[in-house]
C-alpha cells in the first residue's frame, strides 16, 4: 500500500512537471485569433479571385487602417505590467522556465507619443494589399502609366493619421507615386464619419443594453474561470482584476499583430480557451454597437452603402464615373458596413449566456475585422451582363438571398433599393438651426458609446 502511494505521488509530480514544461515559447504555431487586434496576414485569403470572361468596370473598397500602436491609456496600462512581472515568483508560478524568463526580461518601449500611430506592420498591410489588387485588377489598375488621376480614382480618408498613412502607402503601392494631398472627409459626411450620425433619439438605450450584455459576460463562469486560472498560473493568491488581465491581453495581441511570427511574453499566460473567451467578450461589444444587436445599424451604414450602389448604378448605365473608389477609415466603419450589407448574420443572437452555443458563429471579429480589414465590391461586365461580387478581407462572400458570389447587378440593385431610396439615407447632414440642439444632445449619447469602443480604432 505504501509503495502504491509512493508511486502515485511520483506520477503526480511528473505530471505536474510535464504540465509546467508545456512552454508557449516552444510552441511552433501559437494561436493567433485576437478579435479586432488580429494580424491580417494570418487570416486573409490572398487568393486570385478574378472571374473568367468578366471585365472589371469599377472597384469599390472600404478599408480599415493597418496595424497600429495601442492607444495612450492602453500604453499606460501595459507599461504597468513591468512592475507586476517583478512580483511573479518562479517557485509559485506554473509557467515553464522559458516563459517566466521571457516575462521577467520583458520591456515596453512605447510612450504616449507613439499612441495609435501606424507601425511598420501597418505599412506592410496596406502596401501588400495594394500590390495584390493591382495584380488582380489589371484591367483597371494598370492603365494609367504610373499617374494617379483623382478624377479616375476617388479617394477619401478619415483625418486620423493612421488612416491617412494607410491611404498613402496603399496608393503608392498601386500607382507608384506619392499622393500627399489625400482628401479628408468633412465633419458632416456620414459615409465614414458615423460617430457624427445624428437623429438617433434612442441611442442611449442601445448603449445601455450593449454595456449590460458585456458586463453579464464578464461575470459569467467563463470569464471568472479565466481570471482564476490566469491568477493561479502566475502564482498569485488573490484574483487579478479584469482590467489587469485585459492589459496582459493587449500586450500579447498588439505585439503579435506587429510581428506575426513572434512569441510575445504575455501570451504565455493564456490558454487557447482563454483567448476564445476574451474574443467572445469583444465580439459581444461589436455586435451590440456595430452589428446586428444594434437596431439602427441599417441607418448608420446606409450612407456608405448608398455610395456603393450609386457608383455602380452610374457605371452600369454607361455614365461617367471613376474606375476605383477607395475609402480609408476605422474598425467601426467596416463592421457596421458588413452588417448593413447583411453578411455574417447568425440565426441566433449573441448573448452573454450562449457562449458555448456560438462557437461556430459567423459574427467573429477575428475574421471580419483584423487590422487592415476591408470590404471590396467589384462591378463586372460578363458576356454583356453586369455582375457584382462582394469580398470581405479578399474572400468572396455569398449573397444568401440569391445564393451567389458573382451576382446579377439587377438583383443587387433591387435588394438595396429600399435602403438607398429612403429619405432618411443621406450622405450629408443638414445643419439648420432647428436641428442643431437635438443633434448636439444626440451626439453626446453617441460619443459616450463610442468611447467604450476605443479599442476598436
């Protein structure tokens, strides 16, 4: 009996040692899905998606900026992890030696002046996207002898530096010129300035419901188990605050997005299940503010979709129009437009209570909205007929109503006509004195909600 007990104790000790030696630093292909801070290069199709017997008439694109640095408050919180790392005890931690050593020697070099700036990977994101599109759409992007003509190719960017820089590197990649006078959207242009969207009398109620659902999930068994497990693996006795764990998550994913082949020190504390839980929390956030959980998402996305349909309609009628239309904006623009177009719509709503049931959900920000995410629509002429294909991150999307990827233009035009023909769907907002007060009050509610979404931008 004593021998059995001794053997069992040795077995348990060896098992624990084995578990402790499962090192993240030695993992060949670590998990890389980090919600809206995922690296584009690890998710996009990068495929040849041309359609045979078709000639491109017009290319329309809405792109999020490329990989950027964290925001100022995120940089401040991540920097505090250096002090936390000093408190980790090698004896108490369940991390392997290699992972502990990486955390112990980890240093953070960004400061507030670096916040939100497009980084080196962001430059590569948009430059490589431009090269791919130039190679695929040679019929409209190889016809200008290295000259960018703003009448032939329309460009509009958010005034944020990361968006302007993304536009610059994309255009340089496509046109082999430095376009320094990139047009910036006006404050009252709703196509890509959705934070200024007016006439939303009930957005405070929508904000409340979205926050409530996220808070419920943070208090769920899934998040609580994550907090307990991360605390234990680091060797602390008292549970870490969720804000601290989010800072670790940010440190992990921002570094991973900057260098997809890296093994960031703080990623070692998370299991794959932990990362899926944190991804779902962020998906809930997106779903209720910028997706199908927002009852007015069609109104918010209407102006940019109207722009797309209007451009294609003019081109299909043989009227003068640009060969390419390119917008550069933010995560919020891409996600709201995806919802407005009807893609990634699950049969069940995302809830704080159905995490396990939604493992195969369509609304998953890692796939829909990595850095440099984009929506591309191409209008083709195929054997005399006009056809349209939509792409999300260069992947052809099925228009579920018709079951097609290369869809007849007439059907697409008819499908979106109720939206774009609505009197409430306008590119620009009137600034008459009768509406200024109501707009200002409404804007406060909307900006409050957008502040919650700072991680999106």
